[in-house]
C-alpha cells in the first residue's frame, strides 16, 4: 500500500458570526436572514418551507406562543404542545413540571397552613398580600414577613428582584429535593428568566443569519458560533422549536414499571483501606476553595432504611457513588472461553503478528455503519472497527425510520426528552432536576450579562488507518515517549492545566444522555458547560476515525456527585483567558470508546482490531487541530502557536463501557506519542504530547503508571511504538485457533510489557490484582461490572436520534 500524502486534511472553517479583526470581504456577515431548507444545513423554525415540505411551518404559532406571558407550568405545557402535539409518540413536560412545582408546592401548602394557624390565634395581619396562581388550584397566598427556605433558617431574597441571581441555594437540608425549585425560585423563573428566554428565542432570524452546516460523517469541517447565537439556539431547544428534532419516546422514557432504587449503605467506614472522600454538603470545588473531591459531598438520595454495617466498595464514606469511589473496587473475573468460541471482533489480516516479521503489516479495519453511509471513495481499502460485532448487535436496518423521516438522522436537540416522563410516581429524578437547574442557571447568567466570545466545533477526520508502521510516519521529528504526570485526587475539569486538551469520555452520539437520564462524565461536562449541548444540533453520530474538538465553551456551574448523586452545587465564574478569535482557551476533545459489557467482549478488547480502533480514535482526537490550536482559527495569517501543549485525560472508556484500565492507558500513551506524526502540516513538530493523567483516587493504579513510565524513560533502548503494540496484543492467553480465552493471572499488563522490554524492576506477579483486570482464570463466573442495578445509568446511552 502506497504511503498517503497525509492522514489528515483540514476542511472548511465556517465562521457564522461577526468577528472583529477579520476581513469583512473574506468573511462577510449578511445584513438579512439567509434562508435554507435542505439536507446539508440545520433546518430552523423560522425558515420558509417549500410547498412540498413534510413539516408545516410552525413559526407563526411559535411567535404567538412565545409573546404570551407565561405564569405557570400548565400554561407553558399548553403553549409548547401547539407545535409538538402532532407527535404520534406522545408529548408531556411532566419532569419539568415536577422540577418547578414539587418543592415549591409543598412550601405553598406549608405557608397556607402557617398563615391559617396564625390567623386563628392572633388578629395581627401581614402588611401586604399577594396572589399566586398555583399549577393545580387558584390559591390566595399571603406574603409572610419571614420568608424562609425549606430548612426554615436562611432568608431567601425576593424572587421579584430582577438583578438578583436565580440560585440562592446556600441552605440545603440534605434531601433529594434540594435540586428542585423553591417557591421564590419558581416565582423568579416565571417572572424574570422565562420572559428573557422567550425574547431570546424569538431573535433567531436576527442572530443566526447564515445557515448552519451539518458536520457530517467523514467530512472534516468546523463551525464557529458566537456565545449569543448559541444562547439563542439553546433557548429554541428549550422551547422545542426545531422541526423533527425531538427524541423518540423509546429513547428516553421508562419501559415497564419503575425499577427499584438500590438501598445505600450509610456506614461511615468505607472498608476499602483507602483515604476517605467527601465531607459535608457543599464540599465540592468552588472558585476559592482548596482542591477537594467534588463527587462525595452528600448521602445517597432516596434512602429508605439503613442496611447492615457491611460496607460497599462502590461507595465512598458517605454512601455515595462518587466517580472517585466508583473506580475504587475490585475488577470482575472472566470465565475462560472455550476454544470453539469465536471472537466477536473480525479477524485481523496481519502478517506481522502471524510470523513475527517487522514489515509488510497489513491490517484491515473497516468503518462502521457502512449499511447506512457511503464509503469514502479515496482509492484505498476501507477499514473496519468491529463496532457492531464487538457489541454483538446487528447493524441498524433503517427501513421504517429512514422512510418516515425526511431529515438526516442526527442527535436530538429539543429538550423534550429532558422534560418528558411516564413515571407517575417519580416524574423528575434528582439527577434530572440537577441538570435542569444547571440549564436554568445558565440562562439566568447570560440574560443578566450576555457573553461576547465565540465557540468553535471542529469535526476532525482521520483519512487512513494507522498501524504504527515506521513507514507510515510523515513527520521525521525525533520519536520519544511522552512524560506522564499523575493527578490522583483532582477532577479533570477543575485541575486540567491551562491550555491543555481536556478529554470528554464521549458517546458516539455527542453529548450522550445529557438530554435524557445520563449523568456520567460527558453528561456532567455538558451540564456545567451548556454551550456544548448545541453541538448536538449539527453533529452526526461519530464513526471510528472521527473526533470532535470544541474550543471556547464557558463553564457556568460547580457540581457534586456522580450518576444518581449528581447535583448542582454553586455558581462558577470562568476566568479562562480568550484567544484572538474570542474563544476561551479551554479545548475539549470528544472521543468515544468501544463498549465492552460482557465477559467475552472484555476479552475481545485485546484483539488487534479493537486495539487499533481505539488507537486510531485516540490519535484522531489527540492530533492538534489547526483550527482550534491557532489563535485566529486559520482565518488569517499568523505565527504558529507554541508547541508542547498537554493532554488532560484519565480512565477513558473504563466505567460503564467496561474498558481495561491499563490497556486504555497504554493506548492513550501510544496515541499521545505519535499524534503529530501523520500530517505534513505538523512536520518539524515533536511527535508527541505530554499527558496529565487523572486516576480519580486509584492509588495503586497511579503507582503502577509511575513505576512503568520511570522504567520506560530510564531504559537506554528506545522501543518503537509497534513493539508496545505487539506486547498488548500478545498479552492475553489464546487458544490453538487464536481465540482469546483469558488474561494472564500472574502478571498485570504493565508488568508484562515491562518484562518484555527487560525492565529491571518489572514485577513477575500481579501486585495489584484487585485493581487491574488480570486475574481472569481463577473464577468460573464473570462478576457484574455495573455499579448500579439501574440500567439507565450504567449502560451506554442509546442513540437519541431525531426522527
């Protein structure tokens, strides 16, 4: 196979906003709204439909509805249903109504009871009365002189003060209802925040004058929007105005009866032998606080009764499933596969691994979803990732959905999936309430002071399969393994160095379950940085050779917890400096790992095709985007920015996706080592980028990485990348037919690589067997890797594609 001229070809950068400093002739900004209704651009609610359009024009109804004064959630539901009621899959905003009313209504009842008692025992009357329209009945409410929150101790500022911040939540009582709105907060929402959102949504044709192009599969391209434009688009998503961009109900509703919640162990002894996380409520990272674990600050919600004193290693000292505590557990055992069992990944055509020769390596990796998307025609062999076969799911047939939908299939963007509920007993979970609070807090902030920056979204595509052959590299800079700095006790989004590329452990559908029931790493990042949600508007599902680089998104919230215990904590003031284009120097890389849920699939992740898929995915994300790494986004001549920036990453794909900790570390180490070697644009640059690796409290894993990297850098011999790849693929135990049957029980993966490289300190035993997935032969069963019995939290998010 001839060596390609470049593995990366940077595509068009679409500047959709007016930016000072750019040539207006080269980057013109239209004076009037430019309409577009086709399969290549986002279809806006204000666009004129052709006469044969399948979706009628609802903009007049939207304008009429959003110019109406909305005073309660029932009226809001009625207005939104005007342009959504025709959806055959049903419509409701029960979760949003519960978020607005569940706690506030209880305060109203308590206030009425207190007022009635006071009237019967005293003739003293309040100085003023005010009337509230409740969502269920018309109730006359008297304004007490002593307005309290739900704990009755802290005074809450009046909700009618337009200059006050929406969230005045400093007095939590430790219950699951802390995330729901108080009466004063609800009053402020309907009187101040919601009217501002209505006006912002109606400015759509004024603010977004140029059509927004779709970032399609296998097309390298970038879109830059102003933060004001993003706010307008998100306001329209809140009011669900984007035509045919609601998620089907089967993607976000609860099938069958509600599942029972796990009972939390409230024992104060974690029993793990490791440091205790957490503290009192509100112990998360704020702007002025010292580094703490933001994921262990409260007890598990929905606790019904206390269990025995036995501790659960999946929880921290407060009984909470924090991200730190999540990784502090023994890995599962794998049963030995029979020799007759076939690997779920396709066989790899590689002469290199069959006969041990160092040349002539040909690895066929095929792109996924070929049944729905055309192959890239470039005169080369298409590569296969085994994405469908690795998860043993048949490829989507399309058929009915493709015939029914007049649009390309993209992630849902309307907030209908976040508002919807079919659970009458628990319409809105505390997790969804926390996400809604993050979003409402974002709107409150930007309505008080609109940000003036821009955000860039670059879909970066790797055009050729990388197999780590020396002949593939286009950059002749000296090769070296990068330095790795371990961050044991810090969360990535708080302590990533300035300018470092921050990893988003993404779903192949960008944003994952942020508009559904998910609340893990990606969903939390999108909740505290809501501007990232707009990427779902124009980004098609990722394929195996693609990544998304997002630069400029601002953070608005601090948080506590993880998954079921995720909760909004406090306001966050982002002080990250901006580049010349107006983007904050926060760059986020979204790459999706393969899911390995069952025992055979977790063994299959050591197949060469799976390792190469993850390696190519990581290289696609780690390679410096010319658009996001330059101050002007390649929009004008400029001196190249300084090299050597860092990558802040961690246990990518090792949570609900079941990835092997040490394997994913080595794959990211390889990708960081060679990410600049496959483009002539990067010629002369160093081949690699140093890593800041966040282990989330895994002391033993951090020690393993540190020992391995010390030996690797101290070795007088330079080990080429393909040699490390060989060690990874040869680590598992294989049958005579080449099937992986188990992993080595006497050595961890890092120990095996160290022994193969001849490191003097390489251990010949698995000193951290409970940490790494290594002891797989001693147990005939495969323990569940899930940390919750609720599948909506511990399974990879299904594709909430618009229909």
